[in-house]
C-alpha cells in the first residue's frame, strides 16, 4: 500500500481492491470526501444560525445580522456563499410579503435625502425642474412639487410616485 493518496481514508482504500489500478476510483473517493468536508463546513454554519422563515422584525434583524457578519469577511468560502444565498432568499421572501415599504419621509424631505445620498447638485435636477432657481425654491419649501415634477422625479430616482407626495400629517393645509 505504498501508493496511498493523501486525504483519502484507509477504509475507502481497503474497500476498493483495484483502486491502485483504477484512477477513476480514486476520483470518486476524492469527490465523496470533498463533499463530506463541504457538508461538514456547511452544517457548522447551519448550527451557528439555523435559517428559518422570517416572521417578525426580530427574526429579520437576527437574519440581517448573520448576513452582515458574513459580508464583513474579506473572502467567503463556497459553503459561506451558499449559506449567504439561503439567508438572502429568506430576507427577500420576507420583504416581498411585507408589500411596498413606504419610507418614513415623503415629498421634499425625501428629495433632499436622495440628493444628499447620491451626491447630486441642484443643477443635476434642472432637466426636471427647468431652472436651478425652481429646484432651489422647491428644496427650500418656497414652492410645491407639481404633478409633472413628481412623475419625473419618480422616474429619475426609480421609485414609486407616491413617495414624492407630501405626507398628510406633515402638510400644512
């Protein structure tokens, strides 16, 4: 038995009498051993945080924390990538069941946030508002958004038009 291959268990070598003559047998055994190691690593991940359907905000936060922990790693193993895919699917399903999530801010306040987040200047919105002074007036509350502005902003920022209508609780009517 001088032709032993590293990484293969003795039991598998003994069970295949002709393995030294048949390289395909070694390949089959190697694939099986690799699968067992991969399965073991994956099972460890499942034991750390067992994936379950998300049914509450607490479940969502815990699943998101597990995802964040993985994403903080500089490089993921294939097992971690598969596990991340499972967790991501659970989050995706939960978010889809929640329906359209309406932001806590609306109208001009949302516009200000979007401008800041995307590092835009008021002049970047001139194609929508026609002049920089109108953009300034809207952002500073001196002028209201028109229906056309709202439609074009929704298209520009790729979001529903409803988010640019003022929140009824914030409107001063």
